[in-house]
C-alpha cells in the first residue's frame, strides 16, 4: 500500500497493480502520501483511490494487524508475495486442480474444498487467485476471511469469529466485471495445526451455513484433518512442482528482476528447493541480494545458492563418506576387507563427524544427504543399505525428539561404518 | 573489570578476526535492503558477536545504548509471565524460550508491538526495527508457526534475526523465509590468533604452545578458549605449569594425569573423574559412588545432556577401539531417553551402569551382543 519515495518504483508498482486488478490505476493512488501503512487514515485514503493491491490480507482485523493494512514497500516485498499468481492461469503446474476450479468460475457453484500437499506447491496462491477472480478487489474484503496459524484459532475463534462471518448475509451489489457468486469464502490456512476440538466445532457450521458460505481448508497433511471434515469437502491434491515448470517460473522472475542467473545456479536452485517453489523463489531473492550487494554485481553461483539453502557442500560430504568406508563413484572395494574395523577406524569417523558438526551444518541436513549418497550408491550391498536406512530412520526420530546432534550423528555414522564394512 | 571475552569482543564488522567472506556479505547486505536472517552454528563460534556488529553497521552507534526492561505478558489463560528484554532505539532482543510453554504469546505480542509502531527517529538509518530472537531452535512449534505469516506481512517495519545452534529444529516454513547464514566454528589457528590478540591487549606473554593447547581443548569454542585463558592466567600468571611436551600437543596416547592437568572448567574435570571411576572398577558400590558424583553435578546446574556428552567423550578417549562404537551407541541412546523422560538421574545412572557392564564384558572377553 505504501508507494515508496522513488518514482520509478511507484511506476512499477502501479503497473503491477494494474495487472492485479485489470483496471487503470487512478492518479490518486500514485499521489498518495509517501509514508502510508503507518496510520489508518492515510492507508484508507490510498485504498479508496486505487484498487487494493494485495487483497490477500484479511478483510477485518483478525488478531494480528487489526486496523491499517501492513503491506511492505514494493522494493522490500518478498518476491514470493510479489509474484503470487494473480489469476488461475498463472498457477504453475497444478493443471488438474486449475481445470476443475476454472469451471466453477463459469457456473458460480463451488463445493467446500480441502487443498493438501507439500509446502510451496501453490495451495494458498490458488485459492487467493480464485477468490480474486470470483469477487474482484472491491468485494474481496467483505467476502473472504483468511485465517492462518499466526492467528489465534482455538475453539473460541471458531465459535465466534468464523461463525459470525459465516452467518452474515451477502450483499448483492457488485462489480459487473466479476461473477461474484452469492456466497462468502472462509480460508483456513494451515488447517492441520488446528486442534481436534476446533475442527469438530467446524462441522456443523460448515453444513448449516453452506447456503451462503464456502470453506476452503489448506493443509500439508490430510491425515491430520478429522474424518467428518474431509468427507464434507472435495479434495484437491497438490503435487510437488516438476523441474520444467519451476525452471520456467524462476526464469520469468529473473527476467523481471534483472537477475543474472546462469544455468548451473538455476539447476542448484531447483535441486535444493526440492519441488517447493516458494523456497526456490526465496533462495533466488536471497542469492540475488547477496550478489547485487557486491560491487560490481556478480552473477549468481551454484555455491552461494547451496550455502543459502544450508546444503552441505559435496566436498565435505565426500570426505565424510570416505571416512565411512564408502568411496562415492570410485571403484573402491578394499575399504571393506575383513579388517574393516582396523585400529583407528572409529577415530577417523569421529574426526570426520566432529569436523562436520563444528562447521555448523545441521545434522538433519547431513542425514538427508547421507541418505541420497549411500542409498543410491550401486557399490553398497542391499543388506548394508537396509541397515543404513534403519539407522538413518532411528537417528532422524531421535533428532526430532531433540536429542544431542553430535552424539546422534556420531552414533549413526559409526553404525553405517559397521554396516558397510560387515557387508563387504 | 569485565571478562576478557566481553572486553575485547569486536564491535564492528571490520574487527572480526575470521570468516571474512561472511563479514563481507553482512556488510553488503546492510548497505542494501536487509532480509530476515537466521544465524546458525555451534556455540562460541561468534554468532552473537556478528549479529551485534551487523546491527552497528545497520544503525550506527545508537545500538550500543541498551536498556534492560522487564516486560509482562498475558497468556491466553490469563496468566502473567515476565520476561527480560534488552532493547535499544533500534532493536529489541529477547529469549522467548525462557517463557517455556508460553513462548508463543511472547513472540506474538512482541512482534505485534514492533510491527505496528513505526520508527519515530527521523535520523535513523533504516526504517525498520530489528527483533533478535535468541535460542530460536528452542522455540516451540506453535511459536514458530506464529512467526511465519507475521514475518511476511510486516516486512515494512520489522526484520527478524534468529540465532540458533542448529537448523534441525527450525521448521521448514521459517527456514524458507530467512536468509540462512552459517557461522562455523573457528579453526585452531584462528583461535590461537584471537588468543594472541587478547593476550597482547592485556599485555600478557602467552607462549605459543599454551595457546595451541587452549585452542585444542576448547573444541572450536572461542568463548571457552578465552575464558580458559583468563582462568589459567589467574591461577598461573607465567603459564609455567603447562609443559610443551603435553600429550595433547604431541598427539600420543593420552594419559589420565595429562587430561586433568589442562585448564578446564571444574565441572568438566569432575565429570572426567566420574568417567575414570566408571572405568576403574565395575561394581554396585562404585555405581553408588558415581551416582553421588552425578547428583553433585546436577545440583550445580550442569544440564544432564551435557553431562552425558562430556562423560562419553572422556570415555571415548580412554577405552579401546572395539567398544568405542558401543559407548557412542549407549550415550546416544540414553541421551535421547533423557530428553523424552522427566527425571535425568535415572537415565544418567542407567548410562553409567550400562557402560560398566559393556566395559566389564569387554575386559573379561565375553562377546557383547
């Protein structure tokens, strides 16, 4: 909402807004005071002038940020927000879901929905884009309620806020450019962190107000949503993004932001982000910040992308693998001879682990990479692999419980070492 | 008179002695738009020092004017909790894990506060304020998920700097919203350099082998190296007790007496003695003795996981190659149990008993399954 003092940014901002709303921005918005978003009145003034930029923020005060809307300056805005899809066409790679939802745009009928899938696959973006297309910027605030885990969401909120919003009748006057079907949408983001009780309290509300209200629940794990809720919703699964669509999207952003991103850096981005587009975009932004901050600006490198992603460099992993008796890629057999546990074998492992821990890499990350390295290694015998997988699983569980990283990692490595040397 | 560690703590990014590339990055970031960041690395690697230097780079000398406040927060269940916060005009620093289960309310409250007030000082270099959250890896999941949307929404007024030992316990959504900055532990040479610098500033003559020894026993923890230097200096101003042929320096098999002669914190020596007792004799009577020592450590507020890892490290230095793996296994096993359980002494004692049994069986030549 706050146009910055630099004028060219304002232009870019206005263009973006134009795209968002499909309307010409009014002059009033451009001339709004340089420091908005601080006081309620000034941001309101800017509001009435131009269409809302980022209507994904909640209509009424909901726990946090009641009152004025807090929207970052466009230059500070995370790219994840900036490049959120504005309409359903822009949603990457979720063809099936998009197809189904597009139909609803035409006949203005919508079921209750449950979106599930791993993080960064576009669940929130899809529903926000759908809402925008359904209601347009004017009605958005009164027709959509978005609640997420940042907001207090116990049973009392379900009983009061959600119920009250669900009860209110919808107004009929609306922008003729949008279908604006006669119902409201309540988006419950991160619904799997809602308590069981709160979820049960939803059940009746969902049914009794279904004439004028639709629910959209978003979660990572569908198993954490209670059965009565899932049976009331039509489910949409969001799958991790494939390489090509991630690449397409990243390239598009690079072009718009003037980021010099060579192919190897792009590949590293896609690999570290693991199908999570949000992560890929955030890493891209962080990396470009680092590289544009130096004088003169340098193109992104795969190494800096990996560092930002917290990935342990291949060299360090190779060293660790060597200490474990697995020479990745090499035709190494002599490490696994009967005298596998020679004197000092344990100490080599201990040293290697100590080194990794001291460098500050996180143990879970090391485990993940060890997993990739060992399980995919054709030279490790299946029996050893089974043992290694077991060890990795156990260690991961212990780490999740909060156990000491160094001890756990050392134990896991000692066991892997044993498994490898025994099997050969 | 302040401690060496605090007295010669670097105040600006230029003074930092190692990780030059990281300092360079931080300087560059401070010039432009500063993102949310997450500093992680082992303790004593200099995370906090780097954060403070970055703040200075961001806001200038104003960040040194600190005030300590006690703030009261009201939990949803109407309970009052008090938390100490350190703040300047530009930043606020808090350790929400102090609040235990209520950390979520604290995080929400503080961030909301900061996010809704703009920087009033017109001379401020940046328009945002910084919230530093210490021990972010001890934040509960609830508190962390409360952070996620807030971090995105309030970027105009607020930057979050998280400080954690490891990213394992930071939930994915937070990690993907932050710029991760790894602060690795300094190498031995780097520690020696810093020790020499501090010694020079204090006008001490520090022999090289003592510096190396201190660096080696500090295990990459610079804070600990500096503290041990100071402790050693008060005990023995001329550093005569440390001989140049110390077994840790020459790399030969370590003897028990040499392990004790190096300057270590008292509790560590005590834990070491407990380990020696375990190896000395494996009987119920000895177990009782060790149990007494464990209690002694616990009542001196040494955290139980630290006791296990210290004892096991000592054991690993001393036992034969064949059972080292077993020692680690049981240490990891009981340390995990310890975190899940509620009474530490059970697990500590079980660990000692288990090690005794393993060791005895090894000595008698009975195969241990």
